């Protein structure tokens, strides 16, 4: 319990110090989703539910790409699969949903 509280305090300090970088990162995630969804929208413009397909594909691909970057680096260093990869994907997916909902 004490370890979790200390981790929460340390992470809170890190977030406060790097708040500008975090806001920039979240902005780029939202921008990347909008850009990729726009590109997919051009691809699926002939389909009646093309808007839905483009948004869903962008919502799936963005977290996967972001999570696969550290997973690839981990694989290069350790030569094994990164633990909890899909937990990272889900966390990024929830962040992206929050960004979209607040926009």
C-alpha cells in the first residue's frame, strides 16, 4: 500500500513538471486520430457507413501504433515480448476516447 502511495506521489510530481509535454502529446494523439480518420474517410467515401468505418479504424490503429513503438524497442533490447502490451493499448485507447469526447 505504501509503495502505491509513493508511486502516486512521484508520478504526480512528474506529471506536474512535464504538464506541457503531456498536453502536447495528447494534442498530437487527437490530431493523429483526426488526420488518419480523414484519410480513411477519403478511402471509404463511397460506402454508406464510410464515416463510421474511418473513425473506428483510426480509433484502433492509433493506440496500436503508439503501443508498438516501445514494444519494438523492448523486443530489440530483451528479445522477448513486452509484458502487458495490450494493457498499454487499452490505456492509450481510453486516453484517445477521452480526447475525442472532450473535443
